[in-house]
């Protein structure tokens, strides 16, 4: 649901870049170019961003006990 603080493979901190990435891609920029500019060069870090799906809004709809 939430982006991990660090990349699972290499340990690089990546969570602080998620908001910028999400906003820029939503504005129509190419995902690969945005990741290059944010400094995500390793395949493991890039896969964390490309495989991430934001489900927090969906989960918030359900009742909590």
C-alpha cells in the first residue's frame, strides 16, 4: 500500500521521492525521465516505483473494527 522507506534490494532511501514522482507523472511527464531526474538509476529502485500501486484510498472505504 505504501512505498517502503528503503529499496528492498540495495537499501537506498526512496520514500521521500514518491510524492514528487507521483505528481510529475500525473502531470503527463514520462516515468523513466522523472526517475532519471530524481536519481533513481538502479533497476531495483526503479522497479519499486513502477510496481507500486496506491491503494490507501480504496482501503479507507472499509469499516475499521
